[in-house]
C-alpha cells in the first residue's frame, strides 16, 4: 500500500469532517492487551480483508463485513447466505442536525459483527435495546477514530467500561466502549485525525467477552453526563460514502 495514497485519503476525510489538524503522536498505550478472543469462539471471515497484526498503527476498514461465524446474533443486520452484511460500505454519511459527516462503519481491523443494533436478547436476560454494534477481531484489534474530531470524554464509564466519546462536528458523535486500555494521548480536548489509534478491544465494563462496542450518535452534547441524551443510530441505515482511494488501501 502506498503511503501517499493513505495520506491523501486521510486528508480528504479530514476536509469532509470539517476538522483539520496535524496528526497527534501515536502511542502504544500502557499494556499489550488481550491477544485472542477470550471466552468467545467467534471466527472472522477471511474475505473481510487481509489479516492485520493486533496493534497495527493504521486503520484498514474492512473491504467486506460479515456477522461473526460461530455465534447466533439475535439482532443481526441483514445478511446474505454467507453472513455478509447486505449494503455494507466502509464509510457512511451520517446526517447530523447541522450537516453531514462521513464516518467509518466499523473502526477496527479485520472485524466481524458479534451483535447488531436494536432490541437484543442475551440468554435468559430480558430483551433490551442495544444502542450500537459490537465488532470482534482475532487477535484483538486496535481501535481507531472513525472520523476527525475532538475527544470529549475518556475514562471509565459504568457498564461501558473504559470508553471514549468523540465530537465530529455538525452534531455527530461516536463512542468506543469496553476497551482494554485507552492510548496515553487520548484525553478530553485532544484533536484527532481520521484513523488515529484510540485503544485496544477489551472486555472492561459489563461484558462477557472481548469486543468493541461502537455507537454513532447525534444531537446536542451536555457535559458531565457521558453523552447520555444523544440519539443513537444503526450504522447500516446511513447512505454509503464512496472514495476510489479506499479500494487502493487493499493493495
């Protein structure tokens, strides 16, 4: 893959997200993190894209996205007979209250969907609303910013465990939860470019296995309540955002 292609793509996303800044330093975090699937038996379809090391420094959005094999997802997105998510696009255009923002659909390498958006039943627990999607990779993937923006919150957030909330402008936000660790430079007020490392998939908070819980949110942020009050959305409901340079990342 050409460094020039990646750089041009990142600049393009920055411009569309209405936020421009030089990349912040990339740090490796305070721990090596989990290297496997923990107590899960999920498998990632090899057609999703080339396997990347767990702590690779760049985001390579899946060429194709599948529901994880070896698990039953009660709220799975629409798939074909091969469990490939129908209509998946590496990036989507999020319709914020003040404008559009392109955002990555699954901000980790070699991910599969272990839980979808919407009402979900887990074992004998009551059916509850799941306000994001869960994605999994083996080995556990680094997690990256889905678009340029500013860190609003970073730290331990109840059932979310170690979590990060970002503001991407135009009333569009993303949340990254259940992390194993948060990168040292991810603090409130930090301004990040597209694809900046945020942490590593983990199982902090109220979870049963290693994964990333990812939310796309819109609305008006209020400080001190960890993003509560923002409206969550199904990432697969937004229209796709295409750029031919994305395909060149596979080379």
